[in-house]
């Protein structure tokens, strides 16, 4: 699950509380959680988040295993340079420092491959172990190959067609906005999982800076449920194949055993 926490955390982290509860409820699920204290890490290379933000990030980490990503705008970085924003996150204390970097406003053209590769390489050199590019549309393999994940769709839920995705789907995520506030998302989730898409985020909001969706818990429950169904059928099919194999005796049939000759009395 891709989980953007762009909304201000609020007093006592109340705005993030649904995320804490949802992550805690699914300890075996993979979450890619994105944080952004001030449209990035801060206005200078040595910026540190405020005490309240730090407290909320610590609670976020305690809620369960996840990859926490620091948001970096590649067009208007908060420190003035993309490398500066990456360095700022790297300077945070390990207890609340992100694991990776989430680069947004990425334009995946052939002429800019070396630019983005430089950002990715710099992030790795600063100790970040996971990098994401947010392009929002179909992305060339040269970009998919350089990072761990690319968000290749960010648009209305109603306009999304899973069959439009192409390339290495196991390195892609999708963000579906303006989704229905009632009903189930399991149909599209099932299609995405069947295609092998790595992560998804679904929200009823039209943009990402609004509060977390009211259906966050239900959405994540459905992701977990679809995954469990697929795993069940995989295991069942493997078991059935194994059982059939065990019932087949690979040895050639034995010739019939002739009874011993009858000994007649003289």
C-alpha cells in the first residue's frame, strides 16, 4: 500500500491516527509511507522537523513495519536544490529519518535520464535504501530500471484502466483519486494484484493534500483480503498438484505373479 501523509499531523497526531491504526492492523502488509513536513524537509540543509512532527513520525514507526519515504519536489525543492533536500533528510536523527526518498514532479524524458540518475545515486550514497519516482503516467524502462518503484498513474478512479499499464509492473504503483465513498474497491484491487502491480493508494479526495480517506481501513482490508485469496488459491493449486503427483506411481506396472504349480500326490 502506498500511503501519502501529506496532511498536517494535527494536535497529538490526530490527523495521522487512522494511518497508525491501519498499519497496526496489518503487520504482514508492506506500506510505503510518504512524509513531508513543509513541502519537503525544510528550507535549509540543516533543517530539522519540529518536536510535534518528530513525535508523530516516531508513533508512525511504532505502528508497524514500513518503508518511510521523504518527499522531494524535483521542480521547486524546499532548500533550493534536489540534492539539498536529500541531504536535509539524511541529516535527521536515525530515529525519525526516512528510509528512502520519494521524488515528485518527475518528467521521464530521454534527455533527463542522467539528471534523475544523479539524484538516485546521491540518495543511495547518503544511505537511503529505497527510491521512488512519481511520474503519474507511462514511464520508459530506463526510469523503471533506475529505482525501486515508479508511481505511473495518478488520476481519477473512474478514468483508470488497469490494462493501460505497461512495462515492468512489479516496479509500479498507482494512485486513484476521487474514488467513490461507498462500496467496494476489490474489483480494481484484484486486477492490479493479478497484473503484479507493486502498490496502490485509493482516496475519495481529489488531491493528495487533504485528510486521509474515510475508507482507509476498508481499502487496506480489501488489499489484504485479495492478497489472502490469491495466496489461498496458490496454495490450494500447489497442494492439488502435489496430491495428484503422489497418487501416480511412477514405476512401471509389475507383471502378474503366476501361482506356484500344484504338487500332485503320486
